C-alpha cells in the first residue's frame, strides 16, 4: 500500500513541524492518523470520497482533505508551507523517522547534511556520535531509519525477490493453523517490479498464526501486528502486508487485493449494472451474498470469463 505509507510519512512530518512550533493537540492527531494509514487494510486511493475517509478512526475533515490532495497532486501544500517557514531544515531529512526539525537543522549546520544519502554516509563514518544530543545508540538508530527511507521508495525487480517470496510462502504454509495462503498484488500479476508484497491467509486462529509468522527468521522489523493484519520487512527490505481473511471470503479478497485498481473498478461497474455491489468481502445483492468463496465464482456471476492475474487491466469486454 504505497500511498498509505507515503502519506503516513508526510503526516508525521507535519506533526513534527507543528510540535516544534509549540502547537498543542494537532501533532498527536497527525501521528494517530499516520498510524491508522499504516495499519489500513486497503489503499486510500480506493476510498470514493471525503465522507468515506472521514469514517476512518482519527481522520477528520482537515486530514482527509490532505489525503485527497496528495492523491491528486503528490504533495501537501500545508507541509510545504511549514517546511518553508523552517530555515535550515533540509526537507529530505524529515522523511527519517526519529529525526525531528531541531536535529535535522543541527545536522545540516554541523555536518552539511542535506539528503538521506548524506545522513547514511555520515552515520556509517561515525560522524554523528559526539554531536550534542547524538549518542552512539542514536546514530545507529538514525542509520537504520535512513536506510528504510531508501527502501520505502524503492521498487524491487520481481526476479530479484522471487526466491525470497517463495521461501516466505513456504514458511507461512508450514505454520500450524494456516488453511490457505497466496500472494496477491502486483507480484501475482507478474509485473516486472514490485513496491511491496500482499499476502492473504485463511486461518481459524488469526492472532496465534500472526504471532507465529512474526517470529519467523525471514521476518525483520514488524510494524503492525494483530489478528487482522501483520506488516513487516523481509531482510531484503521488501515490505510484506499479510491480511487474515475468512474462508468464505477468500475469492473476493484475493480478487480485490490482486488488482489492478483499474480492473477492480471495471468489475465493480459490471456489478452495478446488475444492481449489485462488489468489494473485498464478496459480490452482494443487498445483504445477500451472490459469490465470494472463489474468484471464478465472482467472474461467473458477473457473466465474464475468468481473467488470469497478469491480464487484469481496466479493459473488460
């Protein structure tokens, strides 16, 4: 969910800048909203309007509008304005978790650090340790977080991560209680590059299975851990989002999280033509479930041949 993560980073930047100005309450609200986006089970771009975004916990009208603004323009004017008011703060450094405006300004002033790459180089050379307020532990933490910034914006070649993905899926299927497991998203659609990995798991013991997966040796840096979603990085830096879904909703969830977004929209339009509704939980006529257990069931109900994942574009005949 690249949009969710990118917007969450920007909301945390706004929080840090407001906090430095002494603004009360708002920083906490922005950080909470960022956490909500990190843990959200669907991409914010799939929300049809402002009202849907505001229904999310901790997302008020102001933050919802900023989310929509980013989706349209890839920037947030309020953040740009805040950055413009802060002399000596390299904007790029504000993407590093744990590096607030004061420390960023200090690094720029003392060491001429302007970019994330500058920070990584300086930390690897031990130049941060010894600066006022920068311990060896702080230097190591900032180095780790700076490297994660590079990973967040990186897209991995499918061939590069294919073996890691296969190993992960094999390990997950070996966890007791896992009934079904499959990769969705752009990896399943066999795109040349992947930004993150979506994995669906069916189990009757979601929290127990989530705990077991989080302890696997292949897992690094768990960022969201619960009975509905588990998010972590592989050692390569590839972010993995695991969603625990109900057995009878497997097909609908796999279809939705495989995408593409355009293909999903086209399918939803087909459903609307029948007077139905299609989402990640199933194909519905009012409250009645028409199809949800397998992808093939949904295509059949919509009167359309099954479409292989790699062919799922917006075009439907």
